C-alpha cells in the first residue's frame, strides 16, 4: 500500500517563479474503464426543503453497482460536492476485483436556498455554512434526511435501495471544504461513519476547523480510519496554511491512536492528486472489511494516568426528570436529586438505587459536612436545608435563590446564586449558624463550585462563558484574588461552555461538567482531556464508591458511572496538599 501511495507522488514539477508546479501523476488502473468490468448506473435526484437546514435544496446522485441485486443492504460511500475523483469508475473496478465491498455511492451537492426570481436575485449558497462548521448538524442531515431519501428511490429493474446502517459499513469523503465536512461527520458520530477520505482538507480558520488538531488530542481514541491528501503548494491565506494544517491533522490523529494514512505532494488547491490516489485510498479504507476498525493507544499522558483499559461509561440509573446535585458521603454512597420531581435518591455501594421518599423541594446542589449532615439547595423554597442521619429536615438559611453548594471542612458553605445569563449573579457564604453574606458579584450565571484539595481556594464555574474562576479564601471565609483560571472548550454551536458541577482529585485535577462532556484540567487550568457522555450534556459529577475512584455523573434523565485510576477529594475531609503542578 505504501509503495502505491508513494508512486502517486513521483512526478517532476516544472516550476517557474510565481507559478504552481505542473502535476503529472501515474494513473491507477482502477481510475480507467476496464474491458469486461460490469458497469454500475448513476441516477440523479433532488432533495427539497431540508428541515435541518430550513428551506435548502440539495441535488444528489446515486451510484448503484452492477453487483447490487437489491436482496440485501450494501455498504455506502457519501461524497460532498457531487461526483468527484472518477468515483463511479473506481468503484466499478474495485468492487469487481473485490478490493472493496459492494458499495452504493451517494454524491450530494451543497445546499442552496433558491431565489424566487432567478433574473433579479441570487440563490443563497450554503456550502461553507454546511461544510466548514463544526458540530453534528451535517451528520444529522445525512442520517436523518439524505440517506432515508436515497432509500425511497429505485434502481433500474425496480431494485429497492437498501443501505447498511453502521459506521463500519460507511465511508465518507470529499475535497477541500467537503473534506472537513466528511471528517466532522465521522468525528461527531464515529459509530455512524468510520472511514474518511480527505483531499486538500480545509482544516483552517474559516468556521473553527483549526481547532481540530488540538481537540483530537484531548479525546480517547475513536474507531476511525482517515486518509489525508494535500500538496505543499496548497493555499496559504487569511484563514491559515492548508498544507501545514493537514500535516497537523495527521500528527494529531497519530497522537490520538486513530488509524491514519496520507499522500503528500507538491500540488496546489486542486483535486488532481486526490483523484490520482483515490483508488489507493479506497483500497486502504476498506482493508480487512468487514472486520471492525479498532483503535490504537493515545499518547495523552493524563489519559494513561486516569483511564483503565476496558472501563467505560456504564448506566447506573435512568428514567428521571432531570438529575443534579450528585454527591458522595463519607462511606462512598452517592446521593442525587431529580429536580422536577422533587425526589432524592441514594446509590448504595452495591449499586442499588433507593428513593428516600421525601419531598426534596426541587433540590439542586447537595453537599455533606464532616459530621455526615447532608445539605441541599431547595429551589422551590429558596432555602438551604440540612438532613441528619435519620432524615430529619432543618432550615439552615433562606431568602435567596441558590443553585449549587460546597461545604468546607470548617463548616462554611459557599452557594452560587445566578440570575439568568445576562444579569450578574452572586456567590454567598453561609456560616454554620445560617448567617449569610455575599462574597462575590458579577459572574454570568455562577453555577457549579468546589474547593481546591487544600481548601485555600474556591473554583466557581461561569456557565455563561468558557471560564472557571478561581478565588482565594481568606481567614474569615471571604473571597479574594478573583481570576479567570480554567479555559474550557465549547461547541461550535454555542456561545459558552455551559460549565456546571465540578470536583477535584488528590492530584489537584479539576473535573468540570460541560456541554462537551467532562473536561479535565490540570492544576494550571489547562484542559488535557474531554470525556463525552453517552447521552449528551452532563450537569454534575462526584467521586463515589468505597475508594472514591468511581465517577458518577448526573446527565439529564440518567446517571452514569465509570471507574478511574484516581481518588476524588471530598470537601468534608481534612485539607490535602496536592503535588506541585507541571508548569
């Protein structure tokens, strides 16, 4: 395979000053119509009125190989920008030689909103909007609108079109912005798209694509196989340098333990080399099919420090309204709130979940003190409530709308009190006797909070931005030295990271529930890892179990758990000085 790829690069560039090289690549036999090879058909269709991209029209073409008889579903290859790289001819030859499986090709144009009067107005061209942006919208368009429409069509002889449904059975590709669109679909949904062809990919600063080379390194390996192609004379303009961006993508994928292959040349921003290497790329992408694509090992040091091979997210409980306020007691038993249903649940060390059968008054934030007293922020009554070991309830403080709570070893409680995303929120300190005072104002939706392991500083998540603030705690409990400290990643589709509940571990790492999942930052405030959750955005987390090494996460209507190679810190424990951070 490598010899074939390198052969595609053996050309002599003829260059004069200010000109791009003349590109001459060897022609792969699979790119040429071969006598005796059964020829597939190509049909054209139109998909009107997308719901995911309102009002847009897409034209698309479907390649159906001669070997497809309609009796069983076929693999599928989706290409952006319509038919490229002589794909129908290549597929005819590679399917015939059994170098790729029987595959139906879907070649889709970018969306357009067609002007009512073509003589006086211009269509809205949404290629960059669809292709260059990050997020799952384009993947959802393919899965929910495009492919279902393809399966409504008929081939000649009334053959029904049936497509296989897993990522291992799907490849996706394109050139330039179509390439990053293909990668984004696979990155967002690797279980739906596992094989990616990327020609002269636009991984630069048009709509956030430059972030991939950093983001890829922070996630656990994903079951993907990616082929990258670019030339050293590709564009170098206002959004970035295409060639170096593609090389960064390769290095990041290698770092992350993802299968990647490449073909680098000296061409500019055109599809010549991509077309030349396309057959070799298809052979490699479909190597060993139907054997599933596996992952390698990430070189992310913190991932190795934290994760346990074979340990992933497990469902601990489900069927709740909205879970929040998850916390462990001194035994490692975990409590969490179902806010809309005003219920509190307990997860025993055996994993069994018990309904405490109390009116929790729509409690959110929850904490324990060093005497085993449980405290909750009751949003229905604007109170801080306490519960003793027998479940007896007592009002500790009232008169303010709180959100989350952290209880220090000395008994002082810190409570966030947001007032929407636009108005400045407050942070309260509540003394053990119920006396309360405002110790900070101004954060855009102050949300989750926790203490550093040594209890000399307080982390507070600003939900309305992408920062976690850090405060020094003075001897009297007041806050000082307010600083934007932890820099969080946020989705392309949002204006904030949505930071919520937080906890620390004995190494001083901070774990933050965000829109992207659990972001793990080192003591210096730098995110090293992002752990997505199976069902979307988490609200809060804690470390439970007898060794406090099982992370429990409140996530919408579910609770998940996962075992890690670390120990969480509880704020009711004596202050603990972690190791000095690597700066």
